[in-house]
C-alpha cells in the first residue's frame, strides 16, 4: 500500500467522531447506523458501544458480517472497512469504552445488562481519494 494512502486512512480514522456501521438484517438487506467513535488507536480492531437490546446487536449475533465507514465529506475522502463484529458483554471490554455520562443510557453502570460493546475486526479497507478507489487487505495498513 502506498504510504500516502496509508497515512490518509489513518488520519481519517483518528479524526473521525462518527463512523457508519453496517449490518445485514434478517431479510438480507443492509442496515446502516451512525455510531460515536470512542477509541481510534487501531484500524484493524475497532470498538463501539450500544444497547444489548438493539436491533443491530441481534443482527450481529445472527450474522457477524459488517462494515465500518469513515468519511471526510469536505475533502471527499472515505475509508470502508469490511469484516466481522462480535457482541461483547464482559466487564473488562465494557469498562474500556465507558465514559462519564454513559450512566444516562445505562443507569446500572458499566455492568448494566443492556450495555454491550461491538468488537469489529477488519479484513479489508477500501479507500476513496483523489478520484481513485483502491481496496487492500487490512494487514497492509
């Protein structure tokens, strides 16, 4: 992978406050949801938090195929990561993403049974920039 493209993808991931997470519903149709980005250290493994009772959590438990999309709409740059999502409910993983204010949504705290974490593991990344569209194995990033 070209070092400029690699740097562009990593910069986009680091500065993004929101990512668009895609799942597949029970009828095989794609579903997209905007989710807050609470961590941005790694491109291969990415974490998101949500409600265990959500539609998306149920979808990922049945079909872990997923995508995560980051974009800079002003710069016309996008990075589409494709891979698998696991729905995690262990204390350590949930505590990693817990932030002050989360208790508004999860009144029982970090161990609230309706609080879970998605662990997304990317397999490929597709980058769009400068009118170019290229897909790479995640290990090249």
